[in-house]
C-alpha cells in the first residue's frame, strides 16, 4: 500500500479523488492501492523549555540563555491532533511506500518530516509530490513526476534551522525582556 500524506484534509480529498481512493475511513481515504491521509498543518512542534530541563520552567535570568544540547519535537497537545497522528503512524507502519504531499515550500517540508520522525518512520521509501496548483491536471502531472524525498533535504534543513533559530531567539528574548522590563517590578 502507498500512503500519501497532505497538509490539509481538503488537499487530501483532491488527491484521493484523482488517485481513485474513494472509500472514506476514519482519518484517511483508501482505494486503488493508496491510502490518503492528512495533517492539520503542524501536528508537531519543538519541545518547550521545561521538556528539556525542569528548572527551565522557571523564568529567571540565571536560566538564560536556554539552548538545548539537542532539539526535540513533540506532538501538539490536542486530542484531535493526537488521534490523527495515531492514524498516520499506523498507516506509516503498514506502508510499502510514502508520498509526501505537503505544501511546496520550507514549512510544508518541515511539517511532514517532523510527523515522519515522530512516527519513527525512518526506513520506508519516500517520494515527494511537488505541485503549486491543485488543478486535476497539476496533481496528475505531479504524480507522473514524483521525486525522491532526499532531493528536498536542504529545504527541510532550512526549515529546521529557521524553527530552531525562532525558538532560541523567541524563548530567550521574551524571557529576558519580560524579566528586565516588566511593569510588575
């Protein structure tokens, strides 16, 4: 079975229709040798400071700067997201191949790669659908020209670098300026 994963349910429905995956299941569509599922945009995010060190839960100048030795990801805490992730992880575990149908761009690449990592789906062959339009013709042409996901590694690393940079700057600057300049002092 080939598992296709899109970034939004509406995109998954368009792809499923073109592929002939018309049987509706809980969290995906199936048919013609395909299972088509989706994220809701981000399902995963970088861990929060206190996920790394307990003392980072406290807002103190002594804890700054907060820079984990290794960044990690976690599911966004939401029952709907957790349920959809369970569906995706199950489909990935049984898949022969995966087609990353995330949005064409840095963020789309990051979203899908994080889901694959969180699902521990690291050894399956992965192809990349790269389209900028959702017309029937564009979707068909994209499936006729699938690329190996490795060709998009630099895009993933750019998105990951941006996310980590945002985390480091955002967390540290927010805490620093709040602690130094808060009107509550």
